[in-house]
């Protein structure tokens, strides 16, 4: 964020390039953040930095020095996350916490906070300096020590153990590898693992989670985006089951301290005798009470290589189909992990996969092999990353290039240069919506004129669960509620809304399958002018809507009206 802050200040004519150079030298000499150096040298004030960030990101700013944070709110976000992402929680309202951030476009930090706290996250803007001071104030060693010392006397009086007598006990590896390999090859263990795999396929699971805890051991399936517990095997089978998965994945069963990644390819027959082939991507992570296994099921039969079946509204589909037939430019797909970005990209490639074009993809990992497309698997350990693959692609006479993800300036720079030199480039990015993708690219260091001239279209998407067609029921919803979620008064008059009920077909959940919610932003001449002028995401969104963009929320509202999904699903997946 520091280098981006300096560039933003220069672009806003708040400091000169020479002052930025001096501040960077001061930072290198004295350490700390660039913001500290700029303020200490008197080049800019803290309020000026905060106001700039607020304008840049189109979000409210907060003066942390004049704001007292409730200690209960501070406890919600771990100190390590605050330090890692330069954030601090400031308030909580219901299931939402407000978090001060210097870079609210960092989707990874938002996801991490949401995952670790279980709360929805509402970002506000503050300077790096103010956040660092607040972290020191509320999480600093001195503050923590005061609390501990106050409790020390009481703890010593209440416990029967003398803290001074504490000694470290060596951990002993009690598992014999020979016995472990033998146990994992036992027919009952093989059968149990096979049953788990077969059941996951039968239930339409996308992931299998095998988890170890202190006193129990469980298996969960992710079905339509929700985790369900399906089995609690005996604890004494824990190591044998995990070792069986490792053997199937060709991983090291003796290594239980480091993460491992592998792949399983299986064949199975259904009741009609039809052979089904599956790939499973395996991730093994050492946790406190044993290793956690996650297997992602990659079923090629479920891959829809047809853009018309993804759930796009007709106008959005028309823009996407037109964009992928352009001879050059960049098409970006954005959304959180598991939102169907890969499926959308594969569907687009499948549409334009013709004998007269050379399509090359850089993926991590390659999820599905598609005939006619040259797919390259990334290997960071040997230096084969997205940037290196892209450079090689440009010497392979490509027409169309797909990059799995734009993660850094180097990859973004090469991808945009390729898009400007006669290639159609498709890729993904992590942002909340389509308009903020533009700002994300510029925050990476890409010049506005390069973004404006290269990007053709941006697709933001989410996956919402579809109502089960067998058991969904019509429900009455107050007009005030419909208006509040985004419907017009005219639309509320003839709308029919359905709710989930539950039946054997949908495992009593009320939902069966998922459908995409899409926000397709076509970069028009009006949008390009705004990009060149350094417009915020809010201004870009306003222009995109004027140009006919259907927002994620609007896409959800259309699907509610069509009886495809429920109000609850759309509210949890989108914002107004």
C-alpha cells in the first residue's frame, strides 16, 4: 500500500515526485511506513492522507485519534490479522463489524476478517499511520501486560499448580509407519474411503472435508456452497483414513508436519453401469490435533461449456458474447473463491475454441482438460508462475490467452501489453464488484490510459442456491420489504415470491443446485473518459448503470421474480 499511497499523492498534486523520493529515502533509512515519513517530513498532514483515500475509494473516512474503540470490539479481530493487513475494528452492529482500512479494495483482507470472525465486514478508510497507532494503543504489549498483571495475583491464588514449576515435555511420535501403511491398506479402511467418495458424488458435493479434533473426527460435504456433516468415524481410524487418502494422492504418508497437495483420479460405475471419471484435488494441512484433508471434486460432466446456461440475463449475455469475439483486448472475471469464475472462463473459451485459433492458458491448477486448448500448469517452486508463462506464450503465436489470476503488477503489466498488441486476454481478479476492478488494476500500478484502452468488459459474479422445483412454495412478502431490497413500486404489484421448504430430493434443504448472479460492465467511451480522469469506483458504477449494466443485486432480483432463488439467498450474496 505504501508505494500506491505515494503515487496517489503525486497524482493528486499533494506532493511532488521529489518529495516522494525524499520520503522513500527517509523510510529506507529510518524504517516504518511511508505515511510516517511523509507526515514527519511535513510534506502532508494525516487528515489530507485520509481525505484522499476516502475520495479515491468512494468510502467514508474515520479519524481514529478522536474515536474510542470498545475493548469488546477489539477482541473480535486477532492482533495478527490487524498487523498483517493494516486494519482495526472500530464498531459492531448486529452481524456486521466496521473495520478501518488503508486499502479497502484488498479482497483477501476482507475475506480473512470475515472468515476469522464470522461477521460481515463494512470497511471505512483511515491512514496507515492512524491505523498503526491504534493497533499499538489497543493491541500493544504494554496494554496487554497491564491486563495480565491485574489477573496474575488472582490466578496464582485460585490454582493449585505452581506456575514456576512448569516444564516442557517432549513430543513423542507414537505412530509406527509400518503399522500405519498396513492399516491404510486394510480392506475395511479402503472400503470406507471409497464409500465416502461415492456418497459425495451421489449427493452432488463440491468438496469433502476430513477433520480431526481433540475428542472426535468428522467428515463433511460442501453441497451447493453449504457444509453438512455426514459421518463421524471412530477416532482410532483417523490416521489410517488420512494415510489412505495420501496413498491414493501419491503423497508422503510419513510427512505430517508440512502441508501437501496432490491429485486423485478415479473411475466409478453408477447403478445403470455407466462409468464416471472424476478428478479430486487434494489439500492436506497439519492442524492442532492432526491433519485436515480437503478434496475438491472436479466433475467434467458438471462443467457447462455453454454461456447460455450459466444464468446470464439476455442483455448481459449479449455483451459477453460480443466481447469474446473481439480480436484483441482484455476480459476480466471477478468474484470470491468458489463463485464459478473458472466455469465462466471455460465456457467463454469453449465458445471461441475453433480450429483456426491458437488458445493458450496458464492455470493454477488446471481443473479440466479441454481438447483444442493448450493448458499450462503453474509450478512456483521452479519459477513457472503466471508472469513467466505469459512471456513464453507471447513467443508461441497465440490468438487468445487465458491467465488463471492476475495477482501482481508484473502479471497485470504483461497481460495488458498482450491485450494491446493483438491478443484477446481473459483472466480473473479478486474484487467485490465490476467497477472496483478498474481501481484495483490502477492500485497495482497500471497507468489509467493503459487500463482504459485495454479492458473491454468486466464480469462480477456470485453463486446463489436454486430453489428446489419439487417443494418450493409461494410466500407473501410485505411491499416495504420488497422496496427495501431493491424492487420498484411497479414491480411489487405483480411479483410472485417463493420460499424453500425441503423434501427428499433436496435433502430437506429446500435448495437444489446453484445459479450465477452476474454483473457485466461493458467499458464504454463514457467509462474510458472517467477512468482517464481517475474516477472512483462509485462514479464508475454510476456510469455503468447509466450505460445499462445490470448489477449483482438486480440480477438476483430478476431471478427471484422468475422463481429461481429466494430473497434470503440474494440478500446474503449481494449488496444494494
